C-alpha cells in the first residue's frame, strides 16, 4: 500500500509540474499573439501611408509629364494632331 501511495504522489507531482509548464507556455503564447497583432496593425498602417504617398507621387509625376497646349504650340505642333485613316 505504501508503494501505491508513493507512486500516486510521484504521478501527482509530475502532473502538477506539467500543468504549470503548460500554463506558462500558454501565457507566453498569449503575449506573443498580442505582439503579433500589434505588428500586423502597424504594418497595415504603414502600408496605407505608403499607398497614399505612392499615389501622390504618381499624380505629381503624371502632372509633370503632361505638356500644355500652349507649350506644344511653342514647339510648332498643331492644335490637334492629324489622324489618317
């Protein structure tokens, strides 16, 4: 009977240690998930800012590339290009 009691005590001690280990791992995993969530939000915000900045840059480049009609006339181009069939 003493052997059974000792074995049960050892088994309970091992289970307690494993449960404590699992709880600690779960807490660490929960903290890591919070960090990952914050990183994902930060990346999304950066992506939105970069998209807006890219759009503004693209618009400014497009405006710089467009030549006004007056400037075209100064180079000797006609008002409207001739189109042949």
